[in-house]
C-alpha cells in the first residue's frame, strides 16, 4: 500500500491547491484495499453479519485485526471490544391473526413481533383504534391520543408525520420528517399511552421503502438491548399492508383514505368498533454482541475525541428463503465500515510521519444498527470516552458506488456547526454541498449518529451526491441503479466487481479533511438555534 504524508493538513482551510482527487493535497486512499475490505465483509463466509452469530465473530476478528495492523490503539480498558448485552426475541412464523374478523396472513398481509420475555402472545378481542400518526407533541399543539384511554386497545398508526402529507400547512417540519415520524417513536408513544399493541400502516412513499423491506427486516429474530430500567412497551408491535388495512377499515364501515386525509389536517382518534385477536408463540434468548472501538490519541488534547461511527451488522441469513438466503449487506454497511478503515489508515500514516492531529480520533464500529441503533445507543449510554469531551461524530453508512459527483449531500442539513468543516472540505474539491433530495424519509434519525445527537453531541451523516461529474458517469449510474434496484435490505445487496468507487473515495477524503481541520482546532461546535438539540449544546458561532 502506498501512503503519502499529508503535506498541508494544518492549512486545509487556508488554501492548498487541489483537484477533484486527493493527490494534490498529499494523501492517497488505496482503492484496492478499500474494495477488498468491502468484498471480504460482504462475502457469504460472513453470513450476513447478524449480531450474536458466527458471522459476528468473523466480523469482530477481521476488524480487530485490521485496526491493530493499522496502528490504532484499543479502548481505555485495553480492549478493542465493548460488550453490548442483547436479547433476541423470536416470534413464531405460525401466527393466528384476525383483525375486524378478517384473517390475515403473516408476511403477506402483516408482520407482528413481541419484545417481551414471554412464551406466548394471546390477545383476544382487543379494540382497534386508529390514532392518525400516533403523535403526542405539545410543542406542535398536536396530540392524536387526546381524550382516549388506550389501555387494552391496539393502535393503528400511520407512518411519517402530518407535515409529509400536508407540507404546505406549516405543521411539523413540512416535507422533512421529524422524529415523530419514525417507527421507533410510534411504538414508544403507544407504549406510554398504555396500548396493548401498535401496528403501523405501511405506505411505500411515506415509509420511503417497499413492503419487502418490512418483510425482511421485521421477521426472524429481533434484537434489543438488555436494560436495567426498561420502559413500558406494547405487548405486540408490527406493520400491516395498506391493502389489508383498507379491508379492516371497510369492515368497520370506514374509508381509510378519508381517515388518512383527516389525520393530516388535525389530531385524530377513531375507534373502529372492531377487535383484534392475535396468537403466536414467542421466545427470548439472551446473549452478548460487541461494538469495536479503536483510538488514535491526539498530540495535544488527547482527552478530546472526534468520533467516526458506522455499523458492521446486517440482517444475517434467512433459511426460510429459496435460493439465496444471505443478506450480504455490501452497501449497507460493508462499504461504510471499509471507509472507516480507509480513514483510519490515513490518520495513522500521518501520525507516524509526524503529522498527528491535536485531538484524538476514535472509531466506533457498532452492532445492532439494523435493529434500532442498538450499538450506538449503548455506547452513548455507556461511553468509553466521556460525551462531554466528544467534539463531534462523523457517520458512514452506505457509501457512494455510483461514481464521482459535482455535489455532496448532508442529511438533515442545517442542524449543527459540524457541517462547516464538511463544507470547507467539499469546497476544496470544487463540489457543492446540498440537502438530501428526500428529507421525508427521515434519514437523519435512521443511522448511528442520531444516538449521539440525542445527547447533544454534534453529529453528521453525509456523502454522495445526485449530480454525476460527467455524461459517462451519469450513464454508468443509471445502469447501476437499475441493477441495484430493490436491493436495500435484500439478498441482492452484494459486492460488485465493477462498482465505480471513485465517488466513495471523494467522500472519504471530505470526512478525513473535515476531521483533520476540527482535530487541529480548539473549536467546540454546537447545534443551531431552532433545531431539536440546540438546548443540549448550543452553537458557538464558529467561523472558518
């Protein structure tokens, strides 16, 4: 591997000459190493990298060996591994489900689970209540549960939030999803309301993914954290197809489309006068999974840390499938983990050459992201390095396989001053920073950085772009997008030897440059006024 010394890391903002590659700023990402890391982690041998499986052990061994070889140090306890106590809940595939007297077929019509250590779920004649978007948000003057006692009842809930359906109303954040639109929030709020069950009505556009993602992601063992002070949780939770929900509403003498329209304009509670009967076997198995943590101490302020996060886990394998049974997760997220290793190589090479940065750089490769950001949630609750000394978090998830771009996407753009460093690095590549095209998908709340944002640590999720650098790249991108269509959370998310990874290398350079700038400064970025996390760590008016 050929590594060049960063000749101007201390003057990145001031103006080293550059082109769209990396050579002119004095460092080089080895594409073959990066490609090999993706290929290996996404190979069938790793069995889809599900937590608590043989695939996890192979992944941990690979990453620990890689970080050691790169020259990164372990965590403060002398280990590269942080134990994450987990429980896997397994709902039987043989489920008897009747809503409004209509028998529903598991997987085809509905997917249900229980995050309780119980041997069976048996719910008889639980009243069904449509609660719109299932939101209780005093700051928006919105409560879909106003005046209704949900104890013993099952909530039917729309995905996303009212701003998505009615973006011109001024409600919530318009087309951009708020945390109230996330499925995790729906279950949390229904639990707080005392409901016995919560079932989300799937709509492809509102969810930003098709039913096949629900079928693959919410079936099989479902992991969760083992916590000492567990919050109340509904007995049964899951998703129902739009067609099945429409039939249930029709049986109740209601039109689902009318109810959906009403829910977009005002808080909605609609008892359907129908009940649900649900029965299935359930089991809970306890085990341990692990985050991988590697650290490069800073030369001056070693107690201040810049974090890189990305999840090593994917969906494992499903032996009930015919043909390909392995969810290899090449893009999601072998590509992101490989990117973390590539960035780690740059930092250690610079340090060995006498150009180490002032602050420490720490890599946290997390477990259980696909099951609800479990590993990052655990780290944020049990940080190995104090969060008050964590300056910022750069998150890598599904890097760009579609070639170089003229632009660079920041998901949830406008939240924190950490974006200033990304923007400065992007400008050096003569690219333009833009917001994501589909803020309604709630991308800012869907990856590991969010676990840190909730504690006020500035955290960004960025990369890729939508404008190919030239016509040839545009043609390649169109062809590759067709090939990868439907592969999100599916067995076809496999490594492709003809992927154009030049765009990913562009983005890795942006992250490396941004972290170097921040690491050599004394600045403490915060969140902008008007954002969800401003009160936790306010912006400090940084100017670059």
